[in-house]
C-alpha cells in the first residue's frame, strides 16, 4: 500500500507540473484529491491494515495530500503569471505605427445647395421652418383651395394612409403656408424646405420622393413686383450675376395670379440643348399671389394683407447649381459621384 501511495504521489506531481492551463490543473485536483479521487480510493482500503500500520499510512496520506496541494498552488501561480505575461504581450501598443487614415465624408450636394438657398433667404430676413411629412389632407389640400375632386387629390397621385383620404404623405411643402399663417404673427417671411411624395415612376427627372423649398411673404402692400424682384435676386445670388429668368402664367388653386419661373439654360444660353430638352429654359419653381380665400381660411384679412408664395424643386436647383445631369445620381449615394463635390 505504501508503494501504491508513493507511485500515486510521483504520478500526480509530474502531471501537476506538466499542466498547461488552470482548467487542466483543476481537473487534476479532482482526479487525485477529490471525494472520488485516487488518494481517497486508496485510503478506503485502510480497513484491511493492522492497528500498527494504520496511523503510519494515515500520516503518509496526509503528507501526500499537502504535497500535492502545495504543488497545485505553485503551478497555479506559475500559470497565472504566464497568462498575464501573454496578455501584456498581446496588448502592447506600438505607438510608432502610422494611424489608419480616417475618411471624413462631407455634405451631400443637394444639402449644399439647400444651405446656400437658406443663407440667401435668411440674409433677406426670412425664417426657416420645418414641418411634418405625414400631413393632414386638410392642410395639403382643403386649406389651400384644392377641394374634393381636385385632380391632385387622386389616389393615383398621392400616398394616403387611410381609406377616407384624410392622412397622407404631403405632396408639396405648401401646407407649411397654412401652418405658418395659423401660428405666426404678421408680417410673415418664411421658407420651409423638406421632403414631398408623389406616385411618380423613377426616371432621370422624377422620383416618388423629392424635396421642395416653400417660401411665403405676407405683409401690407405686398405685390407681384416683390415676388419677381425677390426671386430674381435669389437666382442671381445662387447662379451668378446676370442670370436670366422668365415668368410664365400658370394655375395653382391657392395663388391668383399664378406663374412658373424658368431660368435660362446654363449650357446653351437659351438656344436649346439636351440639358434643357431643346427649350432653352429650365423650370425651377411655381409661385403666385396668395389667393384671398386662402388668407381668409387661415384667419387673415385679405383687405388688409396680401402675400406671395413659391415652391421650388430642390433637386432641380441642385442639378443646375452643380451641373448634374440625372436626378437618380442625387439619391443613389454612390461615393464616386458624391466625392466630386
Ligand atoms: N406647391 C406647388 C407645387 O408643388 C408650387 C407652388 C408653391 C406654387 C407656392 C405656388 C405657390 O407645384
């Protein structure tokens, strides 16, 4: 029995000093010293021994147990120190290695154009408003004089949320006229840029989502001359001095008289080319004098106050400003395109 125990001691000490991880060390502890371990198994046979031999073997067993425990503890310390060393090695930082180049993006060309437009209008005393894209049809249509049955209210043109056609994705920024009239003190000078939605197929000049910038002025003695003068000044600041514009009569339910404004084509100077589809002019906005009934519906006395409003397509302006030929480029987010600006 003594020989058995000595053999166990030898084997265990060897195995412990060879252990390569804390886990395998724990397994060895269980294997040799655990309740069902090898040392315990030997001790269970003590009953067979004589009365003289028993205490001698008991002492030897205790000695072996404490030897093994000491060895396990030593090995544990060694393994932990090695693990720490390895971690320190791994986490060393070489501060002399060149840093990874950080790629900073920049503003999207359409927002660059919008910033220029905002700057120009803020410089003229306008306030910039933000408004909801999910809009009530009453604001998008009714309060703008487009009553039930108006073609623009059709389901084939407009994204509605409900069967009763009361909640919709706004199809224009013009509801911001109403929101401003209802909430702001007079006189009013605002622009309201934002997304609008229409059921259009995507092509070089159309997208079901695009951006408009609405503008409105209401004050005493405001006339169509103010409208033309302001918009001409804006276009010159945006596109350069001497930019030529023209105003054509048009119809909008909420303005009277109404017009559209074209900017002479920058490519051909008005002769007609592919960029302007042979027209010589590029349409950039709709505008007009706010209809007296629209003023009235929002609680403004049309005998005392007059006003004008416009709505321009932001993508079109950005395309002209940066000479972009296809609307889709603006939304595709291809960095090779965007990096050019
Ligand atoms: N909301 C009109 C459109 O989307 C544009 C417009 C705005 C016209 C303001 C007149 C006045 O076509």
